[in-house]
C-alpha cells in the first residue's frame, strides 16, 4: 500500500470504520501523515511567530485526526488477531504504550475472525 492509498483509505474511505483489518503499512503511513502535519503546523507557527496559531491549529488537527487514528489502531489490532479492547493498554503509563507499539509491529495474521488477510 502506498502512502497516498493509506491516507485516502484511513481518512476518507474508512474514517470511522472500526471493523476489519489494517496492514502495517497503512497504520504507519497514517502515523507518519499525522507527524508531518504537526511538523508543518510548528513551522508555520514559527514563521508567523504566533504561539496562539500553533495551539489553535494543533488542537484542530488533533480533533480531526482523533477518530481515524483510533479506527486505524483498532483495525491494526484486529489484523494481529486481537480485540480492539487491547487499545486500553494505552491507559497504563509507559508500559502500555510500549506494549502497543510492539503489537503494532507484529506481522499480520492469516485469516482470522476479523476477516481475511488484507495483503
């Protein structure tokens, strides 16, 4: 899956779709897209020299990307054969985020109860 396909799939076609599966590349491209947008907002704020603009735009960006980011995380967990409830690991300080990071790096399962392998 290419960068543009992953962004289109996650942010347009499956904006709030929590069922199904997401490949590793789809997940990591969405993460990369979010970081690139955040970096763009910081540079824009530095050029204009407006901390209020950075705060406002980053808040809007966070709200826009909240649902599709959560959806792609849940679909990625499904791809590894886990329930979306595993995302609640993020509530455990430090260890939970590291555990999820490791899980998101796992190879896709073959066909499982969440659907066939998206590859």
